[in-house]
C-alpha cells in the first residue's frame, strides 16, 4: 500500500480556500456506491502486460470498504477495462495502442484486454457478490460518452456519491473521478484502496482531487461517515 500522503502545504491551501479540509461529514448509504476500477488480471497479475504491483496490496482495503458499504445499504460496482481487437493486430482504441504501447507489448496487451479474455478476470481474493454490478469500459474514464454504461446505471439507482477505488490512481481512477465531479456527482478518492506505479504518482492524484474535484478519505474514515441522513 502507498505510504505517501497529502503534503501539509496542500492541506493548508485547501483549508484556506474553502474553510475546511474534508467536504463530506456524512454519506447516505442508499445513494452511495463504490466504483472499483480495473482490478483485473491485466493490471493485477504478476508479469501481466500492464502490471501495477501495488494493486495486489489493496485487495484487503477494497474488501473492507465494500463490506462497509454493502452492510450500510450501498452498492458496489466493478468496472473492468476492455477493448475489442480489430483482427488486424489493432484495437478499437488505436489512439492509445498505436502511440502509447511499445510494439513488443501491443499484442499481449490487446489480447489481455479483449472481452472475455483472461485479463478480464477480477483479481483473486476480491470479494465479489451476486448483487454487485459489473460493467466494462473502453477508455480511461468510465464516464465519457461511449466508454461504458456507468452514468446510466448510477442515475437509475439514484446514486449521488462515488467512492473511487482500484488502479491506476492517476489514470483510470483519476479520469473517472474528474468526469464524475463535472457531472455533479460527489466524489471521494479512497486513499488506501487505490494504487499507482509510484508513491509520487499516487500522491499527485490525491492532491489534485482534494483541491479541485472531491474529497480524499481512507476506508476507516468512510466507514465513520456511512450513516443514513435524518
């Protein structure tokens, strides 16, 4: 798990700007969902083409978070990444695969991210329940048009608060969190249930989110706030 926290100067800046550090003192469980992003073989398996080693260290915090939210009456949504192979060695997201993935990794990554492939399996040890919701996305953010059905699901369930967990903190988690705030959802980045490739990248996202896009809380801090509104 990452050891890097938000720097004191950022905390002081946030308090000076809005008068307090944390946005949310209480969550209504009925309107709260954990959105677990990309905790799948492509990113969690040792030796996988897009491995994030620290993703394996957040299994226990994610399970605890999900248990707290389920027991309080909230929802758990698993969002995996998938891209269709075009059959000619390419993918339906050529902008990414043609420019950001080296030749020796491209075929392995496309295969791993193909719907139904081994890389789509939720990582072993994560507690997935039958009434959890499972979705696929095909871009970093699960909320940009055409990426997934996440927004439609959230609106249909009257969910207003998103607790973002998973990997990478600074890529798919941050992209989804940014879009969620701009679509008027209340956003929390779960500091000990997200993972990046380095402490610096993880901390940079936490500092960005708490300044402009939402709140940053630990699993235990969220559990303390999960009480139905009067």
